[in-house]
């Protein structure tokens, strides 16, 4: 069991906690990026064609579809949306 691990149970538990923390960091980063992009899109692109589809692609992690939907939008809105969403699409 844990007591037989090198360094004992406390070292083994520390390693497990650190592994879980690192694993959740990526998920948390993606979630924050999605939320940030969502707030921007809601405020600035709510009337743009494909707005709802862009949100669905954002939350589904579908970068290709997101990029296709926002392509015809005004350049400033499109570029900022892509910038905010970039982290949400990272693996």
C-alpha cells in the first residue's frame, strides 16, 4: 500500500495531489478562456450571423467550425474573438 511507497504515504499522496492539480489546470484554463470569449461574443457579436453556432463550436472545442463561422464578421470583432478563444481550443 501507500506505506510501502518510497518516502511513505505522505510522499505518495503529495504526488497524487500534484498530478491532479496539474491535470485540472488545463481544464480550468480552457474553461476561463471559453467564459471570456463567451462574454465578449455576447456583448459584441450577438447580432452577427452564426452567433449561436459560434458559441456551440466554442464550447464543443471545434476550432475549425468556429473559424468558419466568424470569418465574415467585422475584422476587429472576428480577430478579438479568435484571440480570446485560442486557449479554449488548445489540447
